[in-house]
C-alpha cells in the first residue's frame, strides 16, 4: 500500500505532566540518535503536506521571515510544560468525590488543567492559601436548620456552625453568649430585664415574675429579684434557686387566700431553704475549696394586688415606689441589710458618709447556709394613686441611689410599657459604667378604687 501522509497537525498543547512532544509544522519527526553525537537538524522542504487521497492541504501560516530555500535553520527545542508546582488554573479545580478527574480538555473544559494529584514541590511559585474559607455546604446548612428546629443552637458569629454543649461553635470555635448574659421576660403587666453588665464575666443575678388570681378573682402580680454573693460558691446557682423557689411559693399561696404579706414571708423562707440545699455538696468538693463560703444571695420581692402593695427582702437589693403623675414624691420601700445602713441607723454616720466608705456594701443579711440568722423583712403599703414598683439589684441603684434619682430614670410610660421601661433602666446602669450585674423588674400598680395610706 502507498505510504500514508501524516494528518494535519493539531495546535500544539503542553501536556500537564512533562515536556511537550509536539513537533513544528513542516519539520520531520525527531529520531533517536547515537550517544555522543549531535542530534540531526530538521530540514525545511518547502513542500506542502498532502492528504491521504492526494488533495492539497493548505500550508500553515508562514513565519515572519522565511529562510531561503535549501538553507538549514536550527529549530528551537520545544519549551517544557510548567512544573506541577507552577500550574495555574483558569478556574478553580472542582472536587470529585470519586478521585481525580481523567486528564484531557474534555474532562475539564477548554483551557483548563486537572487538579494536581501530588503536593506542590518546594521552591515553586507561591501557592494559594492552604485553608481557604468557603461558603457553608448547603447540605450542612439544611442539617443545621433541622437541628435548630429540634432545639439545637446555631452560632451567633458564623451563623453556620452547631454549638456544642460547652458553648463553643463547632465550625468557627466562637464562644457563644450564655443564656443568662441577657434575659428579658414579660408576664401580664409585669416585665423584667437582667444583664451581665460590662465588667463581670457572668451574670450572677436572677429574677422570676408571674401573675395569678386571688380567691375573689382579682389579679395579683409577683416579681422576685435575687443577687448572688460573689464571694460565695456558685452565686449564680444560689440566685436562680432562690428566685424560683420564692416565686413558686407566692404563686401557690396567693390563690389559696393567704394574705400577701404572710405569703411573702413564707416565700423568703422557702428561698432560704432552696439556697441552703446547695451547700449539701460532697465532702471532696469542700476539700478542694475549703476557703469558699456556702452559696449565698440577696432577695427582694413585690406583690401587687388591687389596692395593696407588699414587699419583702433580705440583703441590699431594693424596691422603689414611683408614682406615674410625679405629683407626689417617690419613695424607697426597703432598708438595706448592710454595714452602711447599720451605721446610719445607729446614728454613728450620716448616710452620705456611710455610703462613701469602702465598707458600705458589706452586707449583714443574706440567704445561705452560713447566714447568721434568717430575718425576713416584709412591709405592706396602700398607695392612693397609680404608679410602678421598681424591684432591682444594686447593679441598678448604684447609679440611681436616691428615690428621686430613680424616679427621673424611670420612663413616664413605664406602667403602660413595663418591658421598655426595664430596658431603659438597664441601659441607664450600663451607660453609667455597668460595673455590676444589672437586674430590674417593673410591677405596675393600678389606680385604687379609693385612696388609702400606708398599712
């Protein structure tokens, strides 16, 4: 058979894994040569290639300066393809769950190269970031949505990772805010807000609010606020246990017809028992922390019924009365169990001098197993006009200590919008420095059917 003419040459493409084997148009294929001899040089023939049937094939474009016929022109060696470490992709390589893609332009599209199957070699060009940030996998986002619907938590930072039981994002590692860092709640006409503040690493305050009905069907509102003693063990647990026990006791006793002041006394006793039970810890725990005191906290609570206001407290958390019309003066309804209060009561120091002393906030009464003696304080009042009761920890009243200062901080519409009013008061403390945990509950007092004085 007659010899077949070579097919038309395809455009030269560099193969990804080694030097190019394409030869120049019009040049003879290179043949092996003997060692030690110079390789033969290709000769320019000037004759166009022909197809297998003898039809002429258009020659490739002529070079800019064609050499004269018969003159041998050395051809430059084909440039090797870039090394693996220098491969540049026209588009990012796509991952394949079944392994590397097959080589070739059909597998990756025109002008692209496959993903290198070997790591970059040292000494090559700078590589892209080995750990690029990528958008969350839609399948993972779907799983997270299902976890959230089932009660799981999603990271507040990346909005893509699941929060582990320790409070850290499994995707970005961001520590999540604790649930008690900021709490808000409404229950009927009562509202409360608690915030960690700007200086403390956790919130050791707690509150509990609720509504119920007296035997005659009239409504009653309840608010309890507790402040954990920081020098004691587990102060956050103590405040939470005390507020929960006191509110449950009040909401159970009032519908039975127990007088609100007696119910308040019983609630404080129940709260004390709840905090005392926290001290019943294993002996080994006490051995590891012998210098720490038993769990302890302060407590202040308020009960509002039709025409009657009852407060109860132990420690230095306070309750204030603020009339809505501001026509009558506001008042502080509690007296602190503190060193400063004792100095003032004994006539040894003025109030300004006592509270300027560094010992002013040392409390003399608290709830806890190591308390000297439980002395619940209760008082009842019959305001003659509508107003609002401010039940708070010292994280708020440190920035509005006097009754008139507290009244100026309370919004005029606090009775109609108690949650908004509580937020404003917490913001007032944070703007003042937020040196302590801040907790406040607002209990509106309705307009009485007829005027009454203090009971």
